[in-house]
C-alpha cells in the first residue's frame, strides 16, 4: 500500500518531500511501537522529581554527543537546531529524552509529560 507523504520545510524557505508518511511525521504523542516518531514541542525532561531544560541538539555542552542535526537525523528522529525531546536511540529507549542543559552530572532525562498516543 502506498502512503501519502508530508512535505517539510527546510532552511531557506524551500519545501521538499521528506518521504515520511504524514501520519508518522506530525506525531505529538508518544507511541510505544513507533518509538522515534514524537515531533512535539516538549523541551524539558525529568530526573526523579526535578525538571531539567533540554540541551540543544546542535550543542555539545554540557554533554558531548553524536546526535547532531543532519539530513538523516532530521528525517529519522526529528533532530534539528532546537532543544525538543526526541528519541534518536529507539532500539534502547522507548520514550523521548534529551540531554539536560543545566546539569553535567546527569547524562540524560526522560520526557515523561508527553501523552501516550494509545490514551489520547
């Protein structure tokens, strides 16, 4: 079956087809089966009862990492020039997460305030 695709904006105001099904691209909830599809605006994660703002994906401070914005990371995981919760490691983690901007001692935080798709 052929699935319709969503066009996505790129820098410079140009538009191109990303080849990702529209029903997957704009997911604003957490889907436990499609682990890397969340594209919402959540930009804080939790460690215990403490909320932490997310580090931008295009920054390496305070946490150096390999999930930088690229065409592939944007297409597959929604990684871009922002600090929104994403899941670029769907094989090892089921929920969106981020690197905390305000703590170098805590490596990552889970974004637990995202509603489950199954319950929304």
